């Protein structure tokens, strides 16, 4: 398959996922139900790796990238492609909303923390392609994520219960537990067209 930053694949799987999440957040569901149903939608999205536009898969040599793929017009959810260069990692951070993390390429490690001085690591898990993790203020919201691979990029697809790029969140100093507010923003200034299907002659 010809690839390059101008390669535009058939994005139908992304459009299907958007529709499913819009349907889920439009119902009166509790958070556990949203996470369970959203997990299935994300598992289906990452079950194949032929739909992510290349410009949302480009690593940066200095820092992980977060490319917005779609944001709900009512900001009830957003879908983001996280691209990790070799060994790149986040600081310890929270989310302030529910989130689902599914590995599309490579592998990543999530280390969960509870607030303390120093911060206390309580769980470390490795996620391979196809695996989905969940975060929220209810199920555990503070973690550090890193690329499990030190010789290649990894990509994970994230779904959050809000427009995650504008939500005020916290990063934590690992030694003191002191927190600072941050707003992550996004790395991209152009978006994929989720409804771009490949033309067919019949
Ligand atoms: Fe996170």
C-alpha cells in the first residue's frame, strides 16, 4: 500500500466509531455502561489498521503527539491519535473525565498512581495491539503512559468524555506530589475526513 503524509485511506471505520460513541453518549447511561459499550466500539476500531490518515501517525523526535481525529459538536466526546516516538512518555497526569485507550500499533505501558509525597505507583500494565484500558475519576484517573518500545513508534487511539484538548487537568511532580494545572491542546491544525469513503465503480 502506498503511504505518505498525503495518503488518504478509507476512513469508514472511524465514521462508524463516531456514530457508535455519539449514540452511546446520547443515551442516559451511567459511566460503567459508557465505558463497557465504548470499549467495544474502540476494540472494533483498532481491530484493523488501514484507516488512520498518515498525517495523524507522524511521530515527533522531541515529544509524543496528540492528533485530534474528531470532536463531537456538543463536546460530549473526542477521539485522538497518540503517537509515541521510541521511549517517549507523558508526565503523571489526570483526565477529569472518562477515557478509553486502545493500542493500534506497537505497545504501551500505563503506570497508575495515587497522590502522595512522593507519588505512589500502584499498578503497571503493558498493553499490546488490540488491548483497551479505561480511566476516569471513578475507576482511577491518575497515570503515566509511555511507549513500551525503545526502537520504534507506537500509536494508541483514545476516546474521552469531553473535548480533551481544552479540559483543564493536572500534572503531578513524582517526588513531591504537587500538582500543576495544564491544558493539552492538540498537535494538528487539519482534521481527517471521517466520511471519506473510497469511490467504487460497479
Ligand atoms: Fe492519560
